[in-house]
C-alpha cells in the first residue's frame, strides 16, 4: 500500500512538473521556431530571456522618451554657414528655457513643448512612432514574420512598400525617401543605397533605422553586423555605412559589458570596442578620436561641440567636406556631423540617461537622432524598471506605429511588452541559427557560445 501511494504521488509530481514545463514554455514559446536540443559547451555565456525581455522593453521606452525630447530642439541650431543661420548654439543654461524656432519653424517654437524639457507620455497616453523608431519596428516585424535572421533585398523592399505611405506625409527624408522612390520604381536593396543611384547615401538615415540589429545578437557584434548589413546598405554607403555599423556594434556589446562596473566604465569600453570597426584614417574614426580627446582633457561639452563645428563645418578637417558641397542647411542631416555630435552626448553623458538625453538635445543639428540612439541603448542597459527609476515615474507602454506607418494589426496600437517579446523570439532564432547555441526553455535562458 505504501509503495502504491508513493507511486501515485510520484506520478502526480511528474505530471504536475510536466504541466509547469508546458506552462513555462507556452509563456515564452515561438510557435514558428523548432527548438532544438542543445548540449552546453565549456565557456558558454548564459543570458536570461526574462531579463532580456525587460531590457528590450527598456529599449523601446528609453528610445521613445529620448526621441520625443530631441524633437523639441531638432534643427534649432545648425551654425551660421550658408543660407540658413541659427545663431549661437544652445548651452546647459538653456535647459528649461524657451525653445527657439527650428530652421523650418517659421519663427515658432516646437509644438511639443514651449520650453526645452523632457517629453513624456503618461500611463493613460500613447507614444507615437517617429522615423527613429518606426523602420526598426518594421525590420523587427519582417524578421519575425519571415522566420529569418537575415533579410533579403526583396523582403526589405516588400516591407517598405507595404508599411510606408506612397504619398506625403510619409515621414521619410533624404536617403530614406530616395531609397523608397527607387523601390517604387522596382529597384531592390542594396542597389537603393548605391551612390550611383542614391545621391543621399551619406545622410544620417541608416543610423536611425538599424541599431536594433545589435540587440538581436547579444554580445556578438560580428553577427549583428552581418544581420544589419543589407538594411544599412538599403540607404547608406562608405562613411554613413561605417557609422551605422558603429551604433549596431555598440548595441550588441551592451550585453557583453561587465554589469558589475559603473555605467560610465561600461559605456567607454563599449565605445572603444565599437571604434575598432571604423576604418583607420576615415573621418568617422578621426571624429571619434577628437571628441574623446577633448572629453578626456575635461573640456566642457559645450566647448567641444563648438570645436566640432569649427573643425568639421568651418575648417572641413579630416576629410569631412560637406560644407564645400553647398547642400541645403549645410548638410545638417548628414551622417558625419551628427555622428560627432552624438559622441559628445554619449561620452559626456557618462551612462546617465537623463544627462545623455539633455546634452544630445542641446548639442545641435538633428538632435532627435542621437538622443533616440543613446536613449534606446541606455534604456536597454537599464531595463524598464531602471528607466522608471531614473526618471522617478511610470510611463505609457502603448505605442502607435500608425502615426507614421501603415498596415499593422490592431489599428497600429502595440505594447512595449509585446514588442519586447517579439524581440526575444528573434534572438531565439539567432542564437540557434547564427550563433550555434541553444535555448533552454525550462530555465528560460540562452546558451551562447563565445567567438
């Protein structure tokens, strides 16, 4: 009788454990992916899927906060070369002060905020998409729905044509707009970013559409760059392509940085590692080295920004010759000058998300782009709870992709939690198919072989 009772209890225990396993797997299981058995190898890195989902939530949240804050000062200050003159650049003292008109503001400050300050969306509101988040949203959806780690040119073209309005207002500019026009005419990436077809190839566009690929390959920038290559080349070549690769590498390296160390130390290590991807002698490499040298010399960030303007837009040093090309607004949308500006906010922000966004918003030029880039990176490193703690408040988790794009379910309303879970599923596939690692659904973690 005792043996029978013991057998029944054991059977119940095993059955209950099986149910728990099924429930655990069901809660984070991609039905499109065959999860293959994996034998752990010595040296494998273990990454929590649950924690990573919270970090991906932080990415979307941090990016939205920074994007919308940067929009307040977008194109307010671009210097005094050419037909458009904007007066002295902002300084720290301008934070909280009245916003000045942008180059297209017709004498009016931003509609988002009458003063230069953070722009938030409370729990009962909805974040709107913008060009710093919407193409990344499209790429994430394309990876998931196509069940792939590496998109083809046809998949990118079809995704753009499906989800971007054919007519204005379609929230595309410079290289993105040109690439889209070429797609509508039948051209397929990467031809859409070839300088022979796209004269806007060296604008900022690829930076703001591809950083997310770094998060799909945690700790493996080599794989992240492989995944991002065609999306980057959809709109960029040469220096703008290298700059975009720098950001992708930074995002991937966030998962390899030592979490026991201060954020400042982690950021500097990540930046120096990503710097190795920039070809020696190129103007992006020299821009990085110049800004870092001024940071290490403890020069105030405002002075460094002014020196960047003088060095690259007035003197055209290190091969950066945008001014001589007589572009509209002196190339204020260009990848180069905005890369130099973004390095200022990254280094001087020292891993503090509020400080980084403030400096980025005040630094000048296309200020919503660097802020969104670093807000997303630091948001990922902090996670949802860390972002909320940094700002001392809670935020909306709803996101309206249909503010700028079309063709998504639920009339375009999504949730950061759902967007983060989709990202986890993409990483599941990348770990198995690109990294040769495994997904342990029982322990809810990834086993990632080191290079």
